[in-house]
């Protein structure tokens, strides 16, 4: 991770990050909505999850930690601090940053992030969630896709405000 920050556009936000995000760069010089920066972190005793990422919510924010990758602190939906394990490739850090860490940030911003596959039909979409462990969402989506679709919609369907998603 370099110390020079670049502005990117992703998740509907302008993101300033010293880590290459492999996302479109921001088109304007607007103030970033989210700032990613490196900082040493003292993570309180984390709670282990099935995914191998440990989590702890404190008054400081949400700590996410993976022993092989590093610790991340997500604060107020606007800041992510990264304390990567020395020698871990940026590509591995980026996987955690753009996955569970940004999911936590988007949740702090009132958005519900879902991992799903979707099929778009007639301007509307159907998402496939909750498949058995180890299975992919793509086969159910492909089986419901009309013959005119070459493939189902991307699993990166975007975000939906929680109040719209839940009712």
C-alpha cells in the first residue's frame, strides 16, 4: 500500500485510498465520502466468525480482523483504518477491504449489502439468496433466466437502503 491516495468511485461513493482499488477513478475533485488510510490499530479481543474474519463493535467503530491479513477499523461510515500484516500482498488486503470491510461501512451508512445472484426480466430483478453452504447462486439464476438472456445479471447488484429492503 503506497502513502499516495487516489480517489475512486465505487458503491456510489467517492473513496480516497492509498491502496489501489481497481475501481473507476473519481471524475471530479470533490471531497471524498470515504477515506481509507493506514494506521496502527490495537484491536480489542475480537469475536470469531465462520468466515475467518473476527469482529468487534466498540465506541470507536467496527473492528474487523483476520490474523493472516490484518485489522481494519470502520468508523461512522466515512473512514476505514487499515493495519495490514507486514508482507501481505495488496491484492489480499484489497479482498478484505472491498468485501467485509466495505459491507460494514455501507451498513453504517444505512445500506443493506447482500451477496446474491440476480436475473433481470422486464425491468425488474429477482435475487437468489440463502443457497446451501458451498453452493453458488449462479445455477439457480441461470435456470430462471429467459432464453433471451445470455447470462444472469451480475452478483454485484448494488445496494438498497435498509428501509426499502425491509419493507
